[in-house]
C-alpha cells in the first residue's frame, strides 16, 4: 500500500458517513479532521513524506505526472499563464537560499533541458 493510499485511508476513517457523502467542502472537512490530532512534528513528517522523503516519490513524483495529463487539456492561453506562474513559483521558492551564481547555473540547466 502506497503512502497516498494510507493517507486517504486515515482521512476517510476519521470522517462520519455524512461527511463522506455530500458536496462542497468535503476536502476541507477531510483535511481539518486529518490534521486535528497531529502535532507540529507529525505535520512536518507528513510534509516530508509528501515531498518524497520516505522513498515513495510523494507529491514530487506525482506532480510531473499530473501536469502531463492536465496541460494538454488546457486552452493554450490558460496553459501559458499557468506555466509562467509555475516557473515563477519554482524560482522564487526553489532558489530562496541560493546564491546568484547557483541561480544562474540552475537557469542554464533549465534552458538546456527545455532545448533538449
């Protein structure tokens, strides 16, 4: 059983039958219940697992696959706006602790990858 299966099992197990059914706000209710009993340390560990820290890929492994499915189905204008926003977010948060030289090296690698 993968990490996401375990997470969904925990979230669904904490919800009443009424909360599992119905529309609107279900995800919010699930997340609220899921995180209700977690300590800050538990939440940090969960974020590490989602980032792939437990060797299962987590969100880092899922995100490229989701984009492969999602992007071809977006209208071109929205797709371009989305791509620019993602790249800006990656640069802002992914390079937060990098020197200018490290950022330049990363951008050069990105351009090389795009042109490959």
